[in-house]
C-alpha cells in the first residue's frame, strides 16, 4: 500500500517508542474522568443528533434522527386493502431473521414440537453474527462466576441495564458454550479440552472464548448446518413488512414481501419472534459502519408500530477500532481481540493516550478526543483521520505466529491490500457498530405485545447504554434460545381472534396528526448506496413498495 | 481504456461501466447504479455471498475474488456467482463416528477427486482445498478441520470441480465431527454447567439483582482484575 510521507514518518515514531511501551502500564480512568470524557466526546452526547419521537409507546423519548425518520415513516402496504381472511400459511411460530438469534430460536422451538417457519430477507447467516470476530463471554472457569460476569456487564452498561436480563444472560452463558461444544462448533481449546479464554474490554476475568477470529462465523455456520440438517422450513429473500395482530391485540402473524418477485403474502402464526438484528446501515451521524448489508432496523420499525416498547434507543455503540486506512475497507471492524492480545493504541507521535481495554464507549471517546481537540491524529491521503493500533506488539509480547494463528481473518483482510499487520501498525477510527437498545423484553424474550418475542440486537435492556465485547454473541444465543423455548410453550395456549391491521392504520393517523411524518417507506429493507446523481435521475411515479 | 485516467472501465456480464479507480467491485457496481440483492451479504469478507470470477483484458487466466474485498481494475470482465446448486447431506452429528467411512458414505464423490487443484486456485480465501479433500479421503478429520477453518462457503470451489465435489459441505461436516468427537470435552465447563443446574449460582446472582446502584458501583470499582496470560491465545 502506498503511504504518504506524513504517514510513514508517523509510523517511524510508533516504532521508535515501541520498546519503551512494551512493558509500560497505562492507568485506567477513574469513574469521574471516564464520565467527563464520555460527556464531552462520545457521539451520543451531541444533542443535535437526536430528536424526540412524535408518536408511539416511546413518544417524547429522544432517538437518533435516522431512527426517527423510519419510525415516523409510512407503511409499505395499504392496511385497508390487504386481505387478511386467507392466510397463505399457518404456523405455530414465525421467526423473522436468519442470524444467530433466529436460528437458535428455530432449533429450540423445533425440538419442542412446534411448527416453525423462518423468514429472512437475505440468506440464512447473512447477519452480524457471521461478522463477529472476537469472541463470546461465559464465566466457566474456576476463578469466575455468573455473579462476577454480572458485575462486569452492569459496569459496562453504566449500571443502567435491566437486572433480570443481565441475570439471564450470565446465568445461561456456560450452558450456551456447552451447547455449542455439543453441536460441534470449533471453539479454541487447549489439548486437554480446557477452553482458551482471554480478556476483553471491561472484563475482570479472562472469560472471552473464541474460534480464532472467526468466532461468529464458526457459530453461525454450525447453527446453520444444524438448521439445514433438521429440514426446518425457511423462506430466504423474504422480509416481514408488517406484523399482524388479532382483534384482542395479540400478535398473530406477519405480512411478508418476497424481495425477488415483489409478491406479498400473509402468514398466520400463534407467536412471532423478531430476530432481525440492528440498525448499523442507517449510518447514524454519518459514521461508517461494521454491519452487514441488511442491518436496517426493520424489526424495530414493525414491532414499534404494533405497540412494542423500546429501551435505550438513544445509546449507539461506536466500535473504537474501525478501519481508517485503506480507503476500500474504511469502517470495517478491527476486532477488539487485537487489543486483547496486546496491541496498543497510540497517536501520531507514538504516544499512548488511553488504557486500551476500557469499555468501548470510553475508548471511542478517547480516540475522538485525540484526533479532535488534541490534534494528535494521523491524516490519510483521502482525508480520513485516525490513530495507530500497534499490532506488531502482539508478536513481540506473545510469540511469532500468534497473529496468523489467532487473527487469520484480520491478517487476510489487510494482506489483500498489501499491509502486513505483523510488521506495521494499522490505522483505525471509531465506527458505528451496535444498537445498544431496542425492543424492551422480559427474561423470556417477550415484548409488551402478547405473543410477540424479540431476541438479539433488535431487543434492548440487557446491555443498558453500552455493551461489552463478547456479550453480543452471547445475547443472541441466550435470548434466541429462550425465545424459542418460551414461544413453543406459549403456542399450546393461544386462542386467536380474527386478524387485523388496524394498528397500522391508527399509527399512520397519529403520525399524520403529529405533522412530523417523513413519508419515508419503512421498514427500509436494504440501504441505497446509489450516487446522489443516480438518485436524482430516478423518476418512478411511486417510490414506496 | 476509459478516457479519463482517474476512471476505469469494467464489464459486468459483458456490459461496460465507467467508475472511479480504487473502488471495490461491490462499490463499483453500486456506483454504476445497481441496487444489490443477491451477491451482497456482510460486505466485510465473512459471508461468502459475493464470490466473483473475472478476466482482465486479453489474459486467458480466470481469476476470483470476493466483490467486497477486491479492487476493480481497468478492463475487468466479470460475473458474480452468488449461489451454486449443491447437495447437502442431512445427519445427526452426535451419532456419527469421526471416520473416513462417515465422510465417504455421506459424500461418496470425494473419491472422484482427480487432483487438478482447481479448487485451490479459485478459493478467494486461498485455502488448501485439494489437500483437505485428500485428508478427508484418508479420514484425517483433524487435518480437514484445520485446513478448512477459514472457509466462507462461497461455493466457488464446487463451481469449478470436475469431480462435482461440494468441498465446503464436506469441510463443515469434518469440523463438526472434530469438535464434537475428537477434541476433548472441557471438564471445567461440564462442572460449571452442572453447578449452575443445581442452583449453586442462584443466591449470588439474586444478591447482585437485589443490590442497589451504590452497592453495585462499589463492588465494581473494587473488582480484582485477573492478570493477562500471554501464553493463553494462539494455542492449539
């Protein structure tokens, strides 16, 4: 890769300070300093980036404009015209989303005899689960316990997390790891079978399990293989565009949209599980993002319209280490495991400026301060700014070969652009990564709408205002499994009334009355990356649907 | 050549498009006006949705790449293969012995490998595909698991295989057999789960749930941090 002179000069300074930094400890922030740093530099604290919602169960709560634009948008269907008397299919459980949460819910529900249908707007496995690199937390070592894990989760979330959810998360974690072991997921182990586990940001015990740096991919492809072995019914390239309720207000199915043929259909279900993932592709505040193509908050939109309440939707996670160079992969994730293995963050002068394994919100704020107020960032020839992540330290601290062995995906990502991270530091800047909040759930993954469940990134509460590394893969499996089990239990008792879309009509009326409607078709389904010139030349008479 | 030196011309399924230099194939297609559906997944090199085959100029050599990770070139002539028809065996991994016979009975075509190594040449992850198929024939499940670990299941190997092997399905079967039957189970994990099932963690967790914010903060700030173990990662 062709670095310009300033970058090369800065890289030399990083090299020069490396020997002194190798065994230097950098102090953690005090709780007071941490709070001050967040308030001044974390993007969530920019008041102009959010607005209060005009309608719905969270009316008055502030959320990012990008989220409000969709929640105050318009349905893709005409609720008056849609025929609800002839469902195309009847199932016990409709699962929307084919990532880790949806797939584990399907496995659990199918084992319990429920008739399941999984729909997903892309392919099964096209999900952030597949991209999670660093690992999954579980307190399964002798010096650790679910209660200690609980404390880390609460501290990471700024003590805002919902206690019952954190209890469920940490209680189930070792059981989830055992489930993966039995399914034949290749988690990193020592020869005697002991799980390899390291630290992540905000952990007080070495509790991070991994599968090299393909942790999420290994979990997802294993779950997907099992799902396919069991011949569970699935419709790929099919999105849910509205939830359907019955006349007593229970969730009772969904209107589906075939992304390829454009055909709409109706599935009646005794219960629905939303496992649609997060909102990375909304690009909050214009940030690049680490997320997969379909992360457009669809489940949040249709769930909210159906009456589900949200929590913590004003808390967005910016991952401290997104790629800032090379330009082609800007915004992609550099896993936290790189810091877990010993790489330090340093500024243009080769100086450390923050303890590397503070929680993600704090490290991101620290990097933004370093590049902004302190003016010690590195500027690239394409105008990006960032700080160095001194990856060569890993092989010095541990041993040669560690990067190839423990970070093959990272190594490959950079070698595709002729950057050898074993020899040179890599340039990073915070990138939008995760939706900390979402649809509020109980420990059985129920939303406030009867018979509507939510699991994984679409849900909110367990991580409070900030999630720790390794608790998202855990979250999707814990609550995906719980949702599948609870929904399968529930279907035996469901008494359904005639179906209705009155909630869609009423929601539309309230948006219109508020005068705040955006007219944007929602859910978004997929982002639009066409050039502005192309968009300006589109002349379809009807934009929606 | 594209007329402007800051631009390149590439051909998508034969049709030319002019785009700025330096974009990935995926972003070049979007620049050209396409709204992607098939052939676009994670956009970060993990999901295998965007396998692409191409030639450049008059070079007869066929090249491959992931559209999200490969920079578009002038005179690139490309097509995506977002899906390839493949037969997948259905099995219960817990009931299968980790042997060559298992692999061969579920995927007998692995014995038809002619050793052409085309699978290796078309793998965008540069995996030693033919070597792991050879290991599969011998029943060296651990070797298959290790060599195939970085597989994205994009399907390009199967698309070019004259023996009609679906290599990536053989590979995931081997990895699951390896992890389930060959590696030792984690003893500490089984003990921990048994203790949780007996309710031994419930009281401590209940105390945490009951603790008020001030108490939790005090406990949090007084946590003992386990020291780093520099030997821990990167092991077998």
